[in-house]
C-alpha cells in the first residue's frame, strides 16, 4: 500500500515535471499577446488525493508559469532607434499596428481575366490585392485621392461600391461620399468624374451595405458605366464618367416603409451570355427587374423579384437573382422566369455565385449557411461551412468559426478554378473547391486590411500598449508588427472595449468597461458586459464582482450599466469611477467593483443624471488625476434635463463628493467626441478638446485642476491629445496632437510644454481617415499611437529613413517646424 502511494506520488511528480516543462516551453514559444488565463491555471493531475498532496507544488508551478508569462507579455515593444530627444534632420518612421481585418468587406470585383481584384469596406476605403507583396493595399489614400480630399479627416467613409472594367484591369470606378471616381491605373490615382454629385452621402455602412452591385461596367467597353443611385435612380456614362445622363423607363426606388429608411440602390448587371451580352439588367427596389438595350438605354419591365440583392450568371446564360424581401431565389432562363425547384431553400440570402468553370452554383445566407446546385438551380443540397485563419494571418480570427458567420456577398474567382470568395464581417475569405458540391472550408485572407474601429489606447509605463476597439475587444501588443493571436477580456465573437485606464499606483492594473454592442440580442451567455480589471497588464481579466443598477433601469437588463468612460485613481487601484452611456448616473467603487455607490451631483435631476448619451460616441468626459490621490474630474455637458450641471466637476475622495470647478462648457460642442486628458506626473494639469471640426474647436488647457482654462495659441480642430516620454533634459512629458496648427493640419509634437511644435507627419501612411484616439509611449521617446474611425491603428517613432518625396504622407516623414 505504501509502495503504491509512493509510486503514485512519484508518477504524479514526474507528470507534473513534464507538464511544467511543456507549459514553460509553450509559454516561451507563444507571442506575448497569445497568453490567456488558461496559461496560469493550475494543472489537473487527476484524483483528489493527488491534487491535495501536490497542491503546494502545483501552486509553485502555477506561480512560476504566471511569472514567466508576465515577464514575456509585459514587454515594451522594441524601439526602431535609440533616441532621447529631437535632433537635426530628424525623420519619423510610420507603420500599421498589426491587428488584421476586423470589419465588413461588403463586396468585391475583378476584371474578366482576374488580373485586378478589389474589395470595398463599410467603414473606411477600398482595397486592391497586391500579388507581388502578398497583401491588400488601401486605395483611398492621400497619395491616390484628388487634392480636395487631402485634408483633416478628408476621406472618413467606406466605399459604397467599386467596379473593375471587365475588358481593362486598369480601369476602376468607385462610388464613395457623393461622387463617382475613376482610375486608369488600377487605383493608384483617382479623379472625380463629371456632373455626378449624387444625393447622399452614399452610406457604405447603411442597412443595404451588402447588396451588390450598384455599379456596372459594360463587358467590352470600359467607358460604358452605369450607377444605380438610391436617391437619383440609374445614371450612365458612355465616356468614362466625363458626362452622366439619367436612364428612362425606370420607376424610383422604394423604401421598406420603415421610419427614416432610405431606399436601397438599384442592383445592376451587364449580361455576359450569348443571348444578352451587353444588355443591362436593373433590379429596382419595390418594382422588380428591368432590361435595357445598351444602344438606347430604354428599360422595359420583365417582372421578377421586388427586392433584388445580387445577380449571378451561369455558363448557359441563365441569370440568377436573390430576393431579400421574399428570401428566395429567382431564375431568368430562355426569356422567362423559371422555378428554382422544390428543394430550393428559403432564407435571408446574402449572395449567390455561379462557377465560370463548371455548372455549379453556391448560395449563402447572412449567417453563413450554404447550399449548392449542379443542375442550374433545379436541385439543391446543404453543405457544411467552417472557417480558419490562413497562413500569415491573424490567429485571433479563429473566433469567426462559429455557428453564425456574417456574410456580405459571394463570387467565384474568374481566373482561379474552383475558388469561391466570401466577403464577411471580419474580412475576405476564400474556399478552394473540388468538383461537385462539397463543404466550404473558408480561409481568411485579410492581411493588409486594417478595418477595426478604434476606441481607446493606453501604454502604461514599463509595459506593452493596449488597443481597445469595437467588436473585438482589447489587444495587448508587445510586438507591433505581429498579428494578435487573441484578445480580451474574453474571446467572444462580439465584445467591444470602449475605454481603458491604468493607475500610476500599479501600471499593471488596467480597468475597462467592455460591453457587447448588440444591445438587442445575444445576452444568453451572460457575457454582454465584461467590464472589469486586469492585474497583469491586460493578459488576464477579472469581471467586476457586481454591477450597479442606475436609476430608471431594470435589474434584469444585461446592459443596465454599460459603455461610457471609466477611470482609476492614481493612488489606489480599488478606487474606480464609471460614467455609463445613455446618460445614466455615474457610479464609483472603493473595492474594485464588489460594491458601487451612485455619484451624486448637487442640483441634479433624475433619473438620468450622467453626461454620456449615445453609446457609440468617442467621448472621454472622465479622467483621474495622474498624481493627486483619489482625485477625479468629470466633464458634464448639461444634457437635458440637467442643463444646470454643465461644467467641470472634481472629486478628491474617490467619487463620494463632487464640487464644480468650472461653470458651463469648457468649449462648445462638448457633448459628442470631447476628450478630457490628465497629464502624467503633473498634478492638476488637464487638456481639453471638443474634437469637433467646426465653430470654436480650439485646444484648451488647465493647470489648476479645471478651475480656469486657457486657449493653446494656434491650435484648432484638435482630434485628440496624448503624452509620452519626456525628451532628455525636459521635466514635462512630450505632447502629441492631431490638429490644425496655424491653419495647417498634421500630427504634432511638443517637447517644451506646448511652447513650440514640430510636425512629425501630415497623413501617416497616407491615411485620410479621422483620428479618433491617440496615445504616447511612456518608455520610448517620440513614439505615438494613432487610432482611426475605420482603419485601425498606426504608430510612428523617430528612426532613420528616407522620405520617397517631399510630402509627409508615406511611411517616412521629415520632422518640420
């Protein structure tokens, strides 16, 4: 019996040793951002007796693993160069922060031979696949767009539609903003075409964003292009867009009848079969399908679905169109509408694709279910669908392999046999199919596309930066040039982190208010709000033990306390204040969320006493002083019925009591994207921008805790402000700013407490997107992180590089006064 126990213990110890070695090797081999809470979990060694006997050793092993994990993960990203301050002839090197994908690719297009492949996004820009560089390239940049768009936030929009001329891979057309643009060099340069200001703007992120395609080019003539505007109807041009004229014989597009609904675009298709080559098909919302002779462009009705979403044409000339209203498939064959067959599915279809190399069709619905037909749509069978990240792709995209896989449109590759492309909510995917109807194994191909929507970024001293975004949580980045392999607070298909904060008392302590933006569904797992904290710089997360119930909310509402802005005290990581969205009352906790008390402002009127209205706002109206203990600042914009509360409030006891330091708005328009920032290491020092681009949008600062504010000379239309490591010989943090300075836009740096400024870039990497958030690196002089409305993050730092030209719109920029 004793021998058996000793044998069991020795066996268990050997197993534990092996497990420990494997665990340490596993941790050491993984990228820092790949570490999860499971890395630090106590190994399960089997029977209770063994667990009890080995518990002390297991704790040692666990702690060792966690210590190693923390030492690996909490690294400051290596600097490009050793720099301690400004130097003569200084240059800045800019690069993307590698997150990868993260947004909807709504449609794609090719020329007939597949030389040029393009894709459009819902939140920012369009992309072309660069086979030589093996990645996607952004097409809407400061280098490519017309001069009118080379300004602050000059192209903060998704692309409504994009098309490649079937007969010319260099000719592209793009519908964006309120214009149609043309390119003759595959998207390297764009010009706005002629008399075509369409009513709009053309909403690339609207309810019909995945309908395709409203922009069509004739199969044999790159100058013959048509566009089905939602408000204006169909317009066409025979001279490459120099002149546009309206088509005749078409009714206007109709709305769904819902309040505030805009009509969908007309869906167009130039026939490519023998019988209809060159004829233009138009699916008019609410009316059906129409056909025009290309010579006259006079349309006649042929019936068909009343809400067409996507066309596809088979090898035999049959035309297929999915009907989003009837959730059915319609087929035009031999001059009449044909039944798709009794086995045809009915579903909220997203797209249909016809194989150019085989008699094969694929259908997919909006949630990723798929069906296949090999007889022209007469008989259908369901096929399985899975997804996975491709080689050199972001490993975190594994989360997309779920029962619901958001699909936009689908199409077969015209040049690569058997390749089906699926435009999805996390980027483009492809499946290489064998003959017949087989399952879809979708492989991501998002590299080069950075479409995440930035919310917040922090870089606590001594640790890696953290990037918070809509939908895909918090990414901890010890290597900025490597894709993340996971994210926090928990790998969940949709979890948005709206705000982050760290404490000087322990820079490894991070707090967040992460919440699911789908406030009307998907609360079944109990993880709709994952607000909480991390003790190890964002590697592992703990949820707040409790959530308060703001006045006017229901106890069973999972989002009763969600979104908004959050801050932690400089001296005590137990002291946290949270201002939720929907103007609900703020709360504070003195025990890391075990219990909460409501913030009470003198003179308030309930139930909604807060100052953060819509949950999507990029607003930072709360800040903790970075030096003074238990000191918080709250900007109240005076939303009704609490107009009398407008001003800057301060608490010096962790949120229990508040006094108003400044009456009224610090600057007009403070209810939207305003940013209140506290300066690290400087007691009572605050900066404020309303982050609006009209009216009085000058930058303000205070050095007395918000009691008085001064305008920073020459700085206007500031998007955000950030603070990084001080230059050698300076006692004040380096200040970074996205703004107009004396009427000139750029990314600016000050190393002398805002007395003078240097421009470190105009449009880094050519980004014309709007900067939503900034953060300065506390450990690397001059490094700054920029987050955009729809194109992820970029970072810049001093490094030797050679600008390709005299414009500061590339990956290398000269530092200028």
